C-alpha cells in the first residue's frame, strides 16, 4: 500500500481555514469519488492536510492548500485515476 493524493484544492484567505477545509473535504467524501475511495482505502482511513501556501498568498489568491490522502494499492489507484481523474 502506498500513500496516495486523491484531492488537491485551495481556499482563499478566510478567518478559520479548518472550518472551510472541512466543508470541502465533507463534500468530496460524499461524492462518488470519495465514497469509492473510502471503500478501497486501507482500513477505510482517509486523512487531509490544510497548509499555508506562501506562493498563493503572495498572489492574493489561494492562501491555504487542502490535500486529501489515503493508502491504496496500485491497482485501486489506477482505477481511481481513470474513473475520477488523476490528481498529480
């Protein structure tokens, strides 16, 4: 099993980035892609990070970068990428 990046998106300058990030992650988890990923992730575990993006902050656009990860087999990740789109 390998750590896989399933979703990468950004949000602007907000007062509480964790609250806004959780809404993005919740929407993705309830999509077809998120449901499929939860079913095929190792032990059904998916996690996300919310990090400050200094390059985006300088451009006054994307300030926080949200990334969703899981551990998934090569075969399942290939299927995910073909069906829902590759992230990288």
